[in-house]
C-alpha cells in the first residue's frame, strides 16, 4: 500500500491550493479516504473524509465552506481543494486510508504573507 501526497506549497492568505493523494496497492474504489493535518505543536486533526463512491463527504467545521474533498476512482486519487486559505491552515497535510490506518508521508502547506 502506498499513499503519495502532492500539491502543497507556500501561498498567501486568500489563495488556493489543491492537494492530491495518489493511492496504489489496494482496490481504491472500495475504501473511504480522509485528509488530516498537523500543525507544529498541535495534535493531528481530521480535515475531511469521503466515502468509497464519493457520494458522502464530511468536513471539519474549521474548513467548511472553504475546502472540498473529492476523488477520482479511475485515477486512484483523492483530492483536497483548499480555497480562501488562512494562516491557521498552515500544517502538514496527510492522506489516510482509515480502514487500515495507512498514511502517506504528508505534504506541507504554508499560508503566509
């Protein structure tokens, strides 16, 4: 099993980023997926989750209205579209397959002027 995140970077407040998580080694379309983040000195928190078919999603209150989670089962990829970014969104973002507690290596998002 491999989960590889990409798309992080340094942006200014109000800008957007789209994170991608490419999955391999399992039947991607059969599993729910999630995005988590961890800021320095803070616990890792769940940001968003999506059902295996993509028909049901959940977002943390802190990102509702700004972030969207989606997936492309044909590409074995889950996305996190992040709009109107704020400095408090700065963190390492991780992709997870919750059923087996598989994690990617993370991608850094820094929001700063």
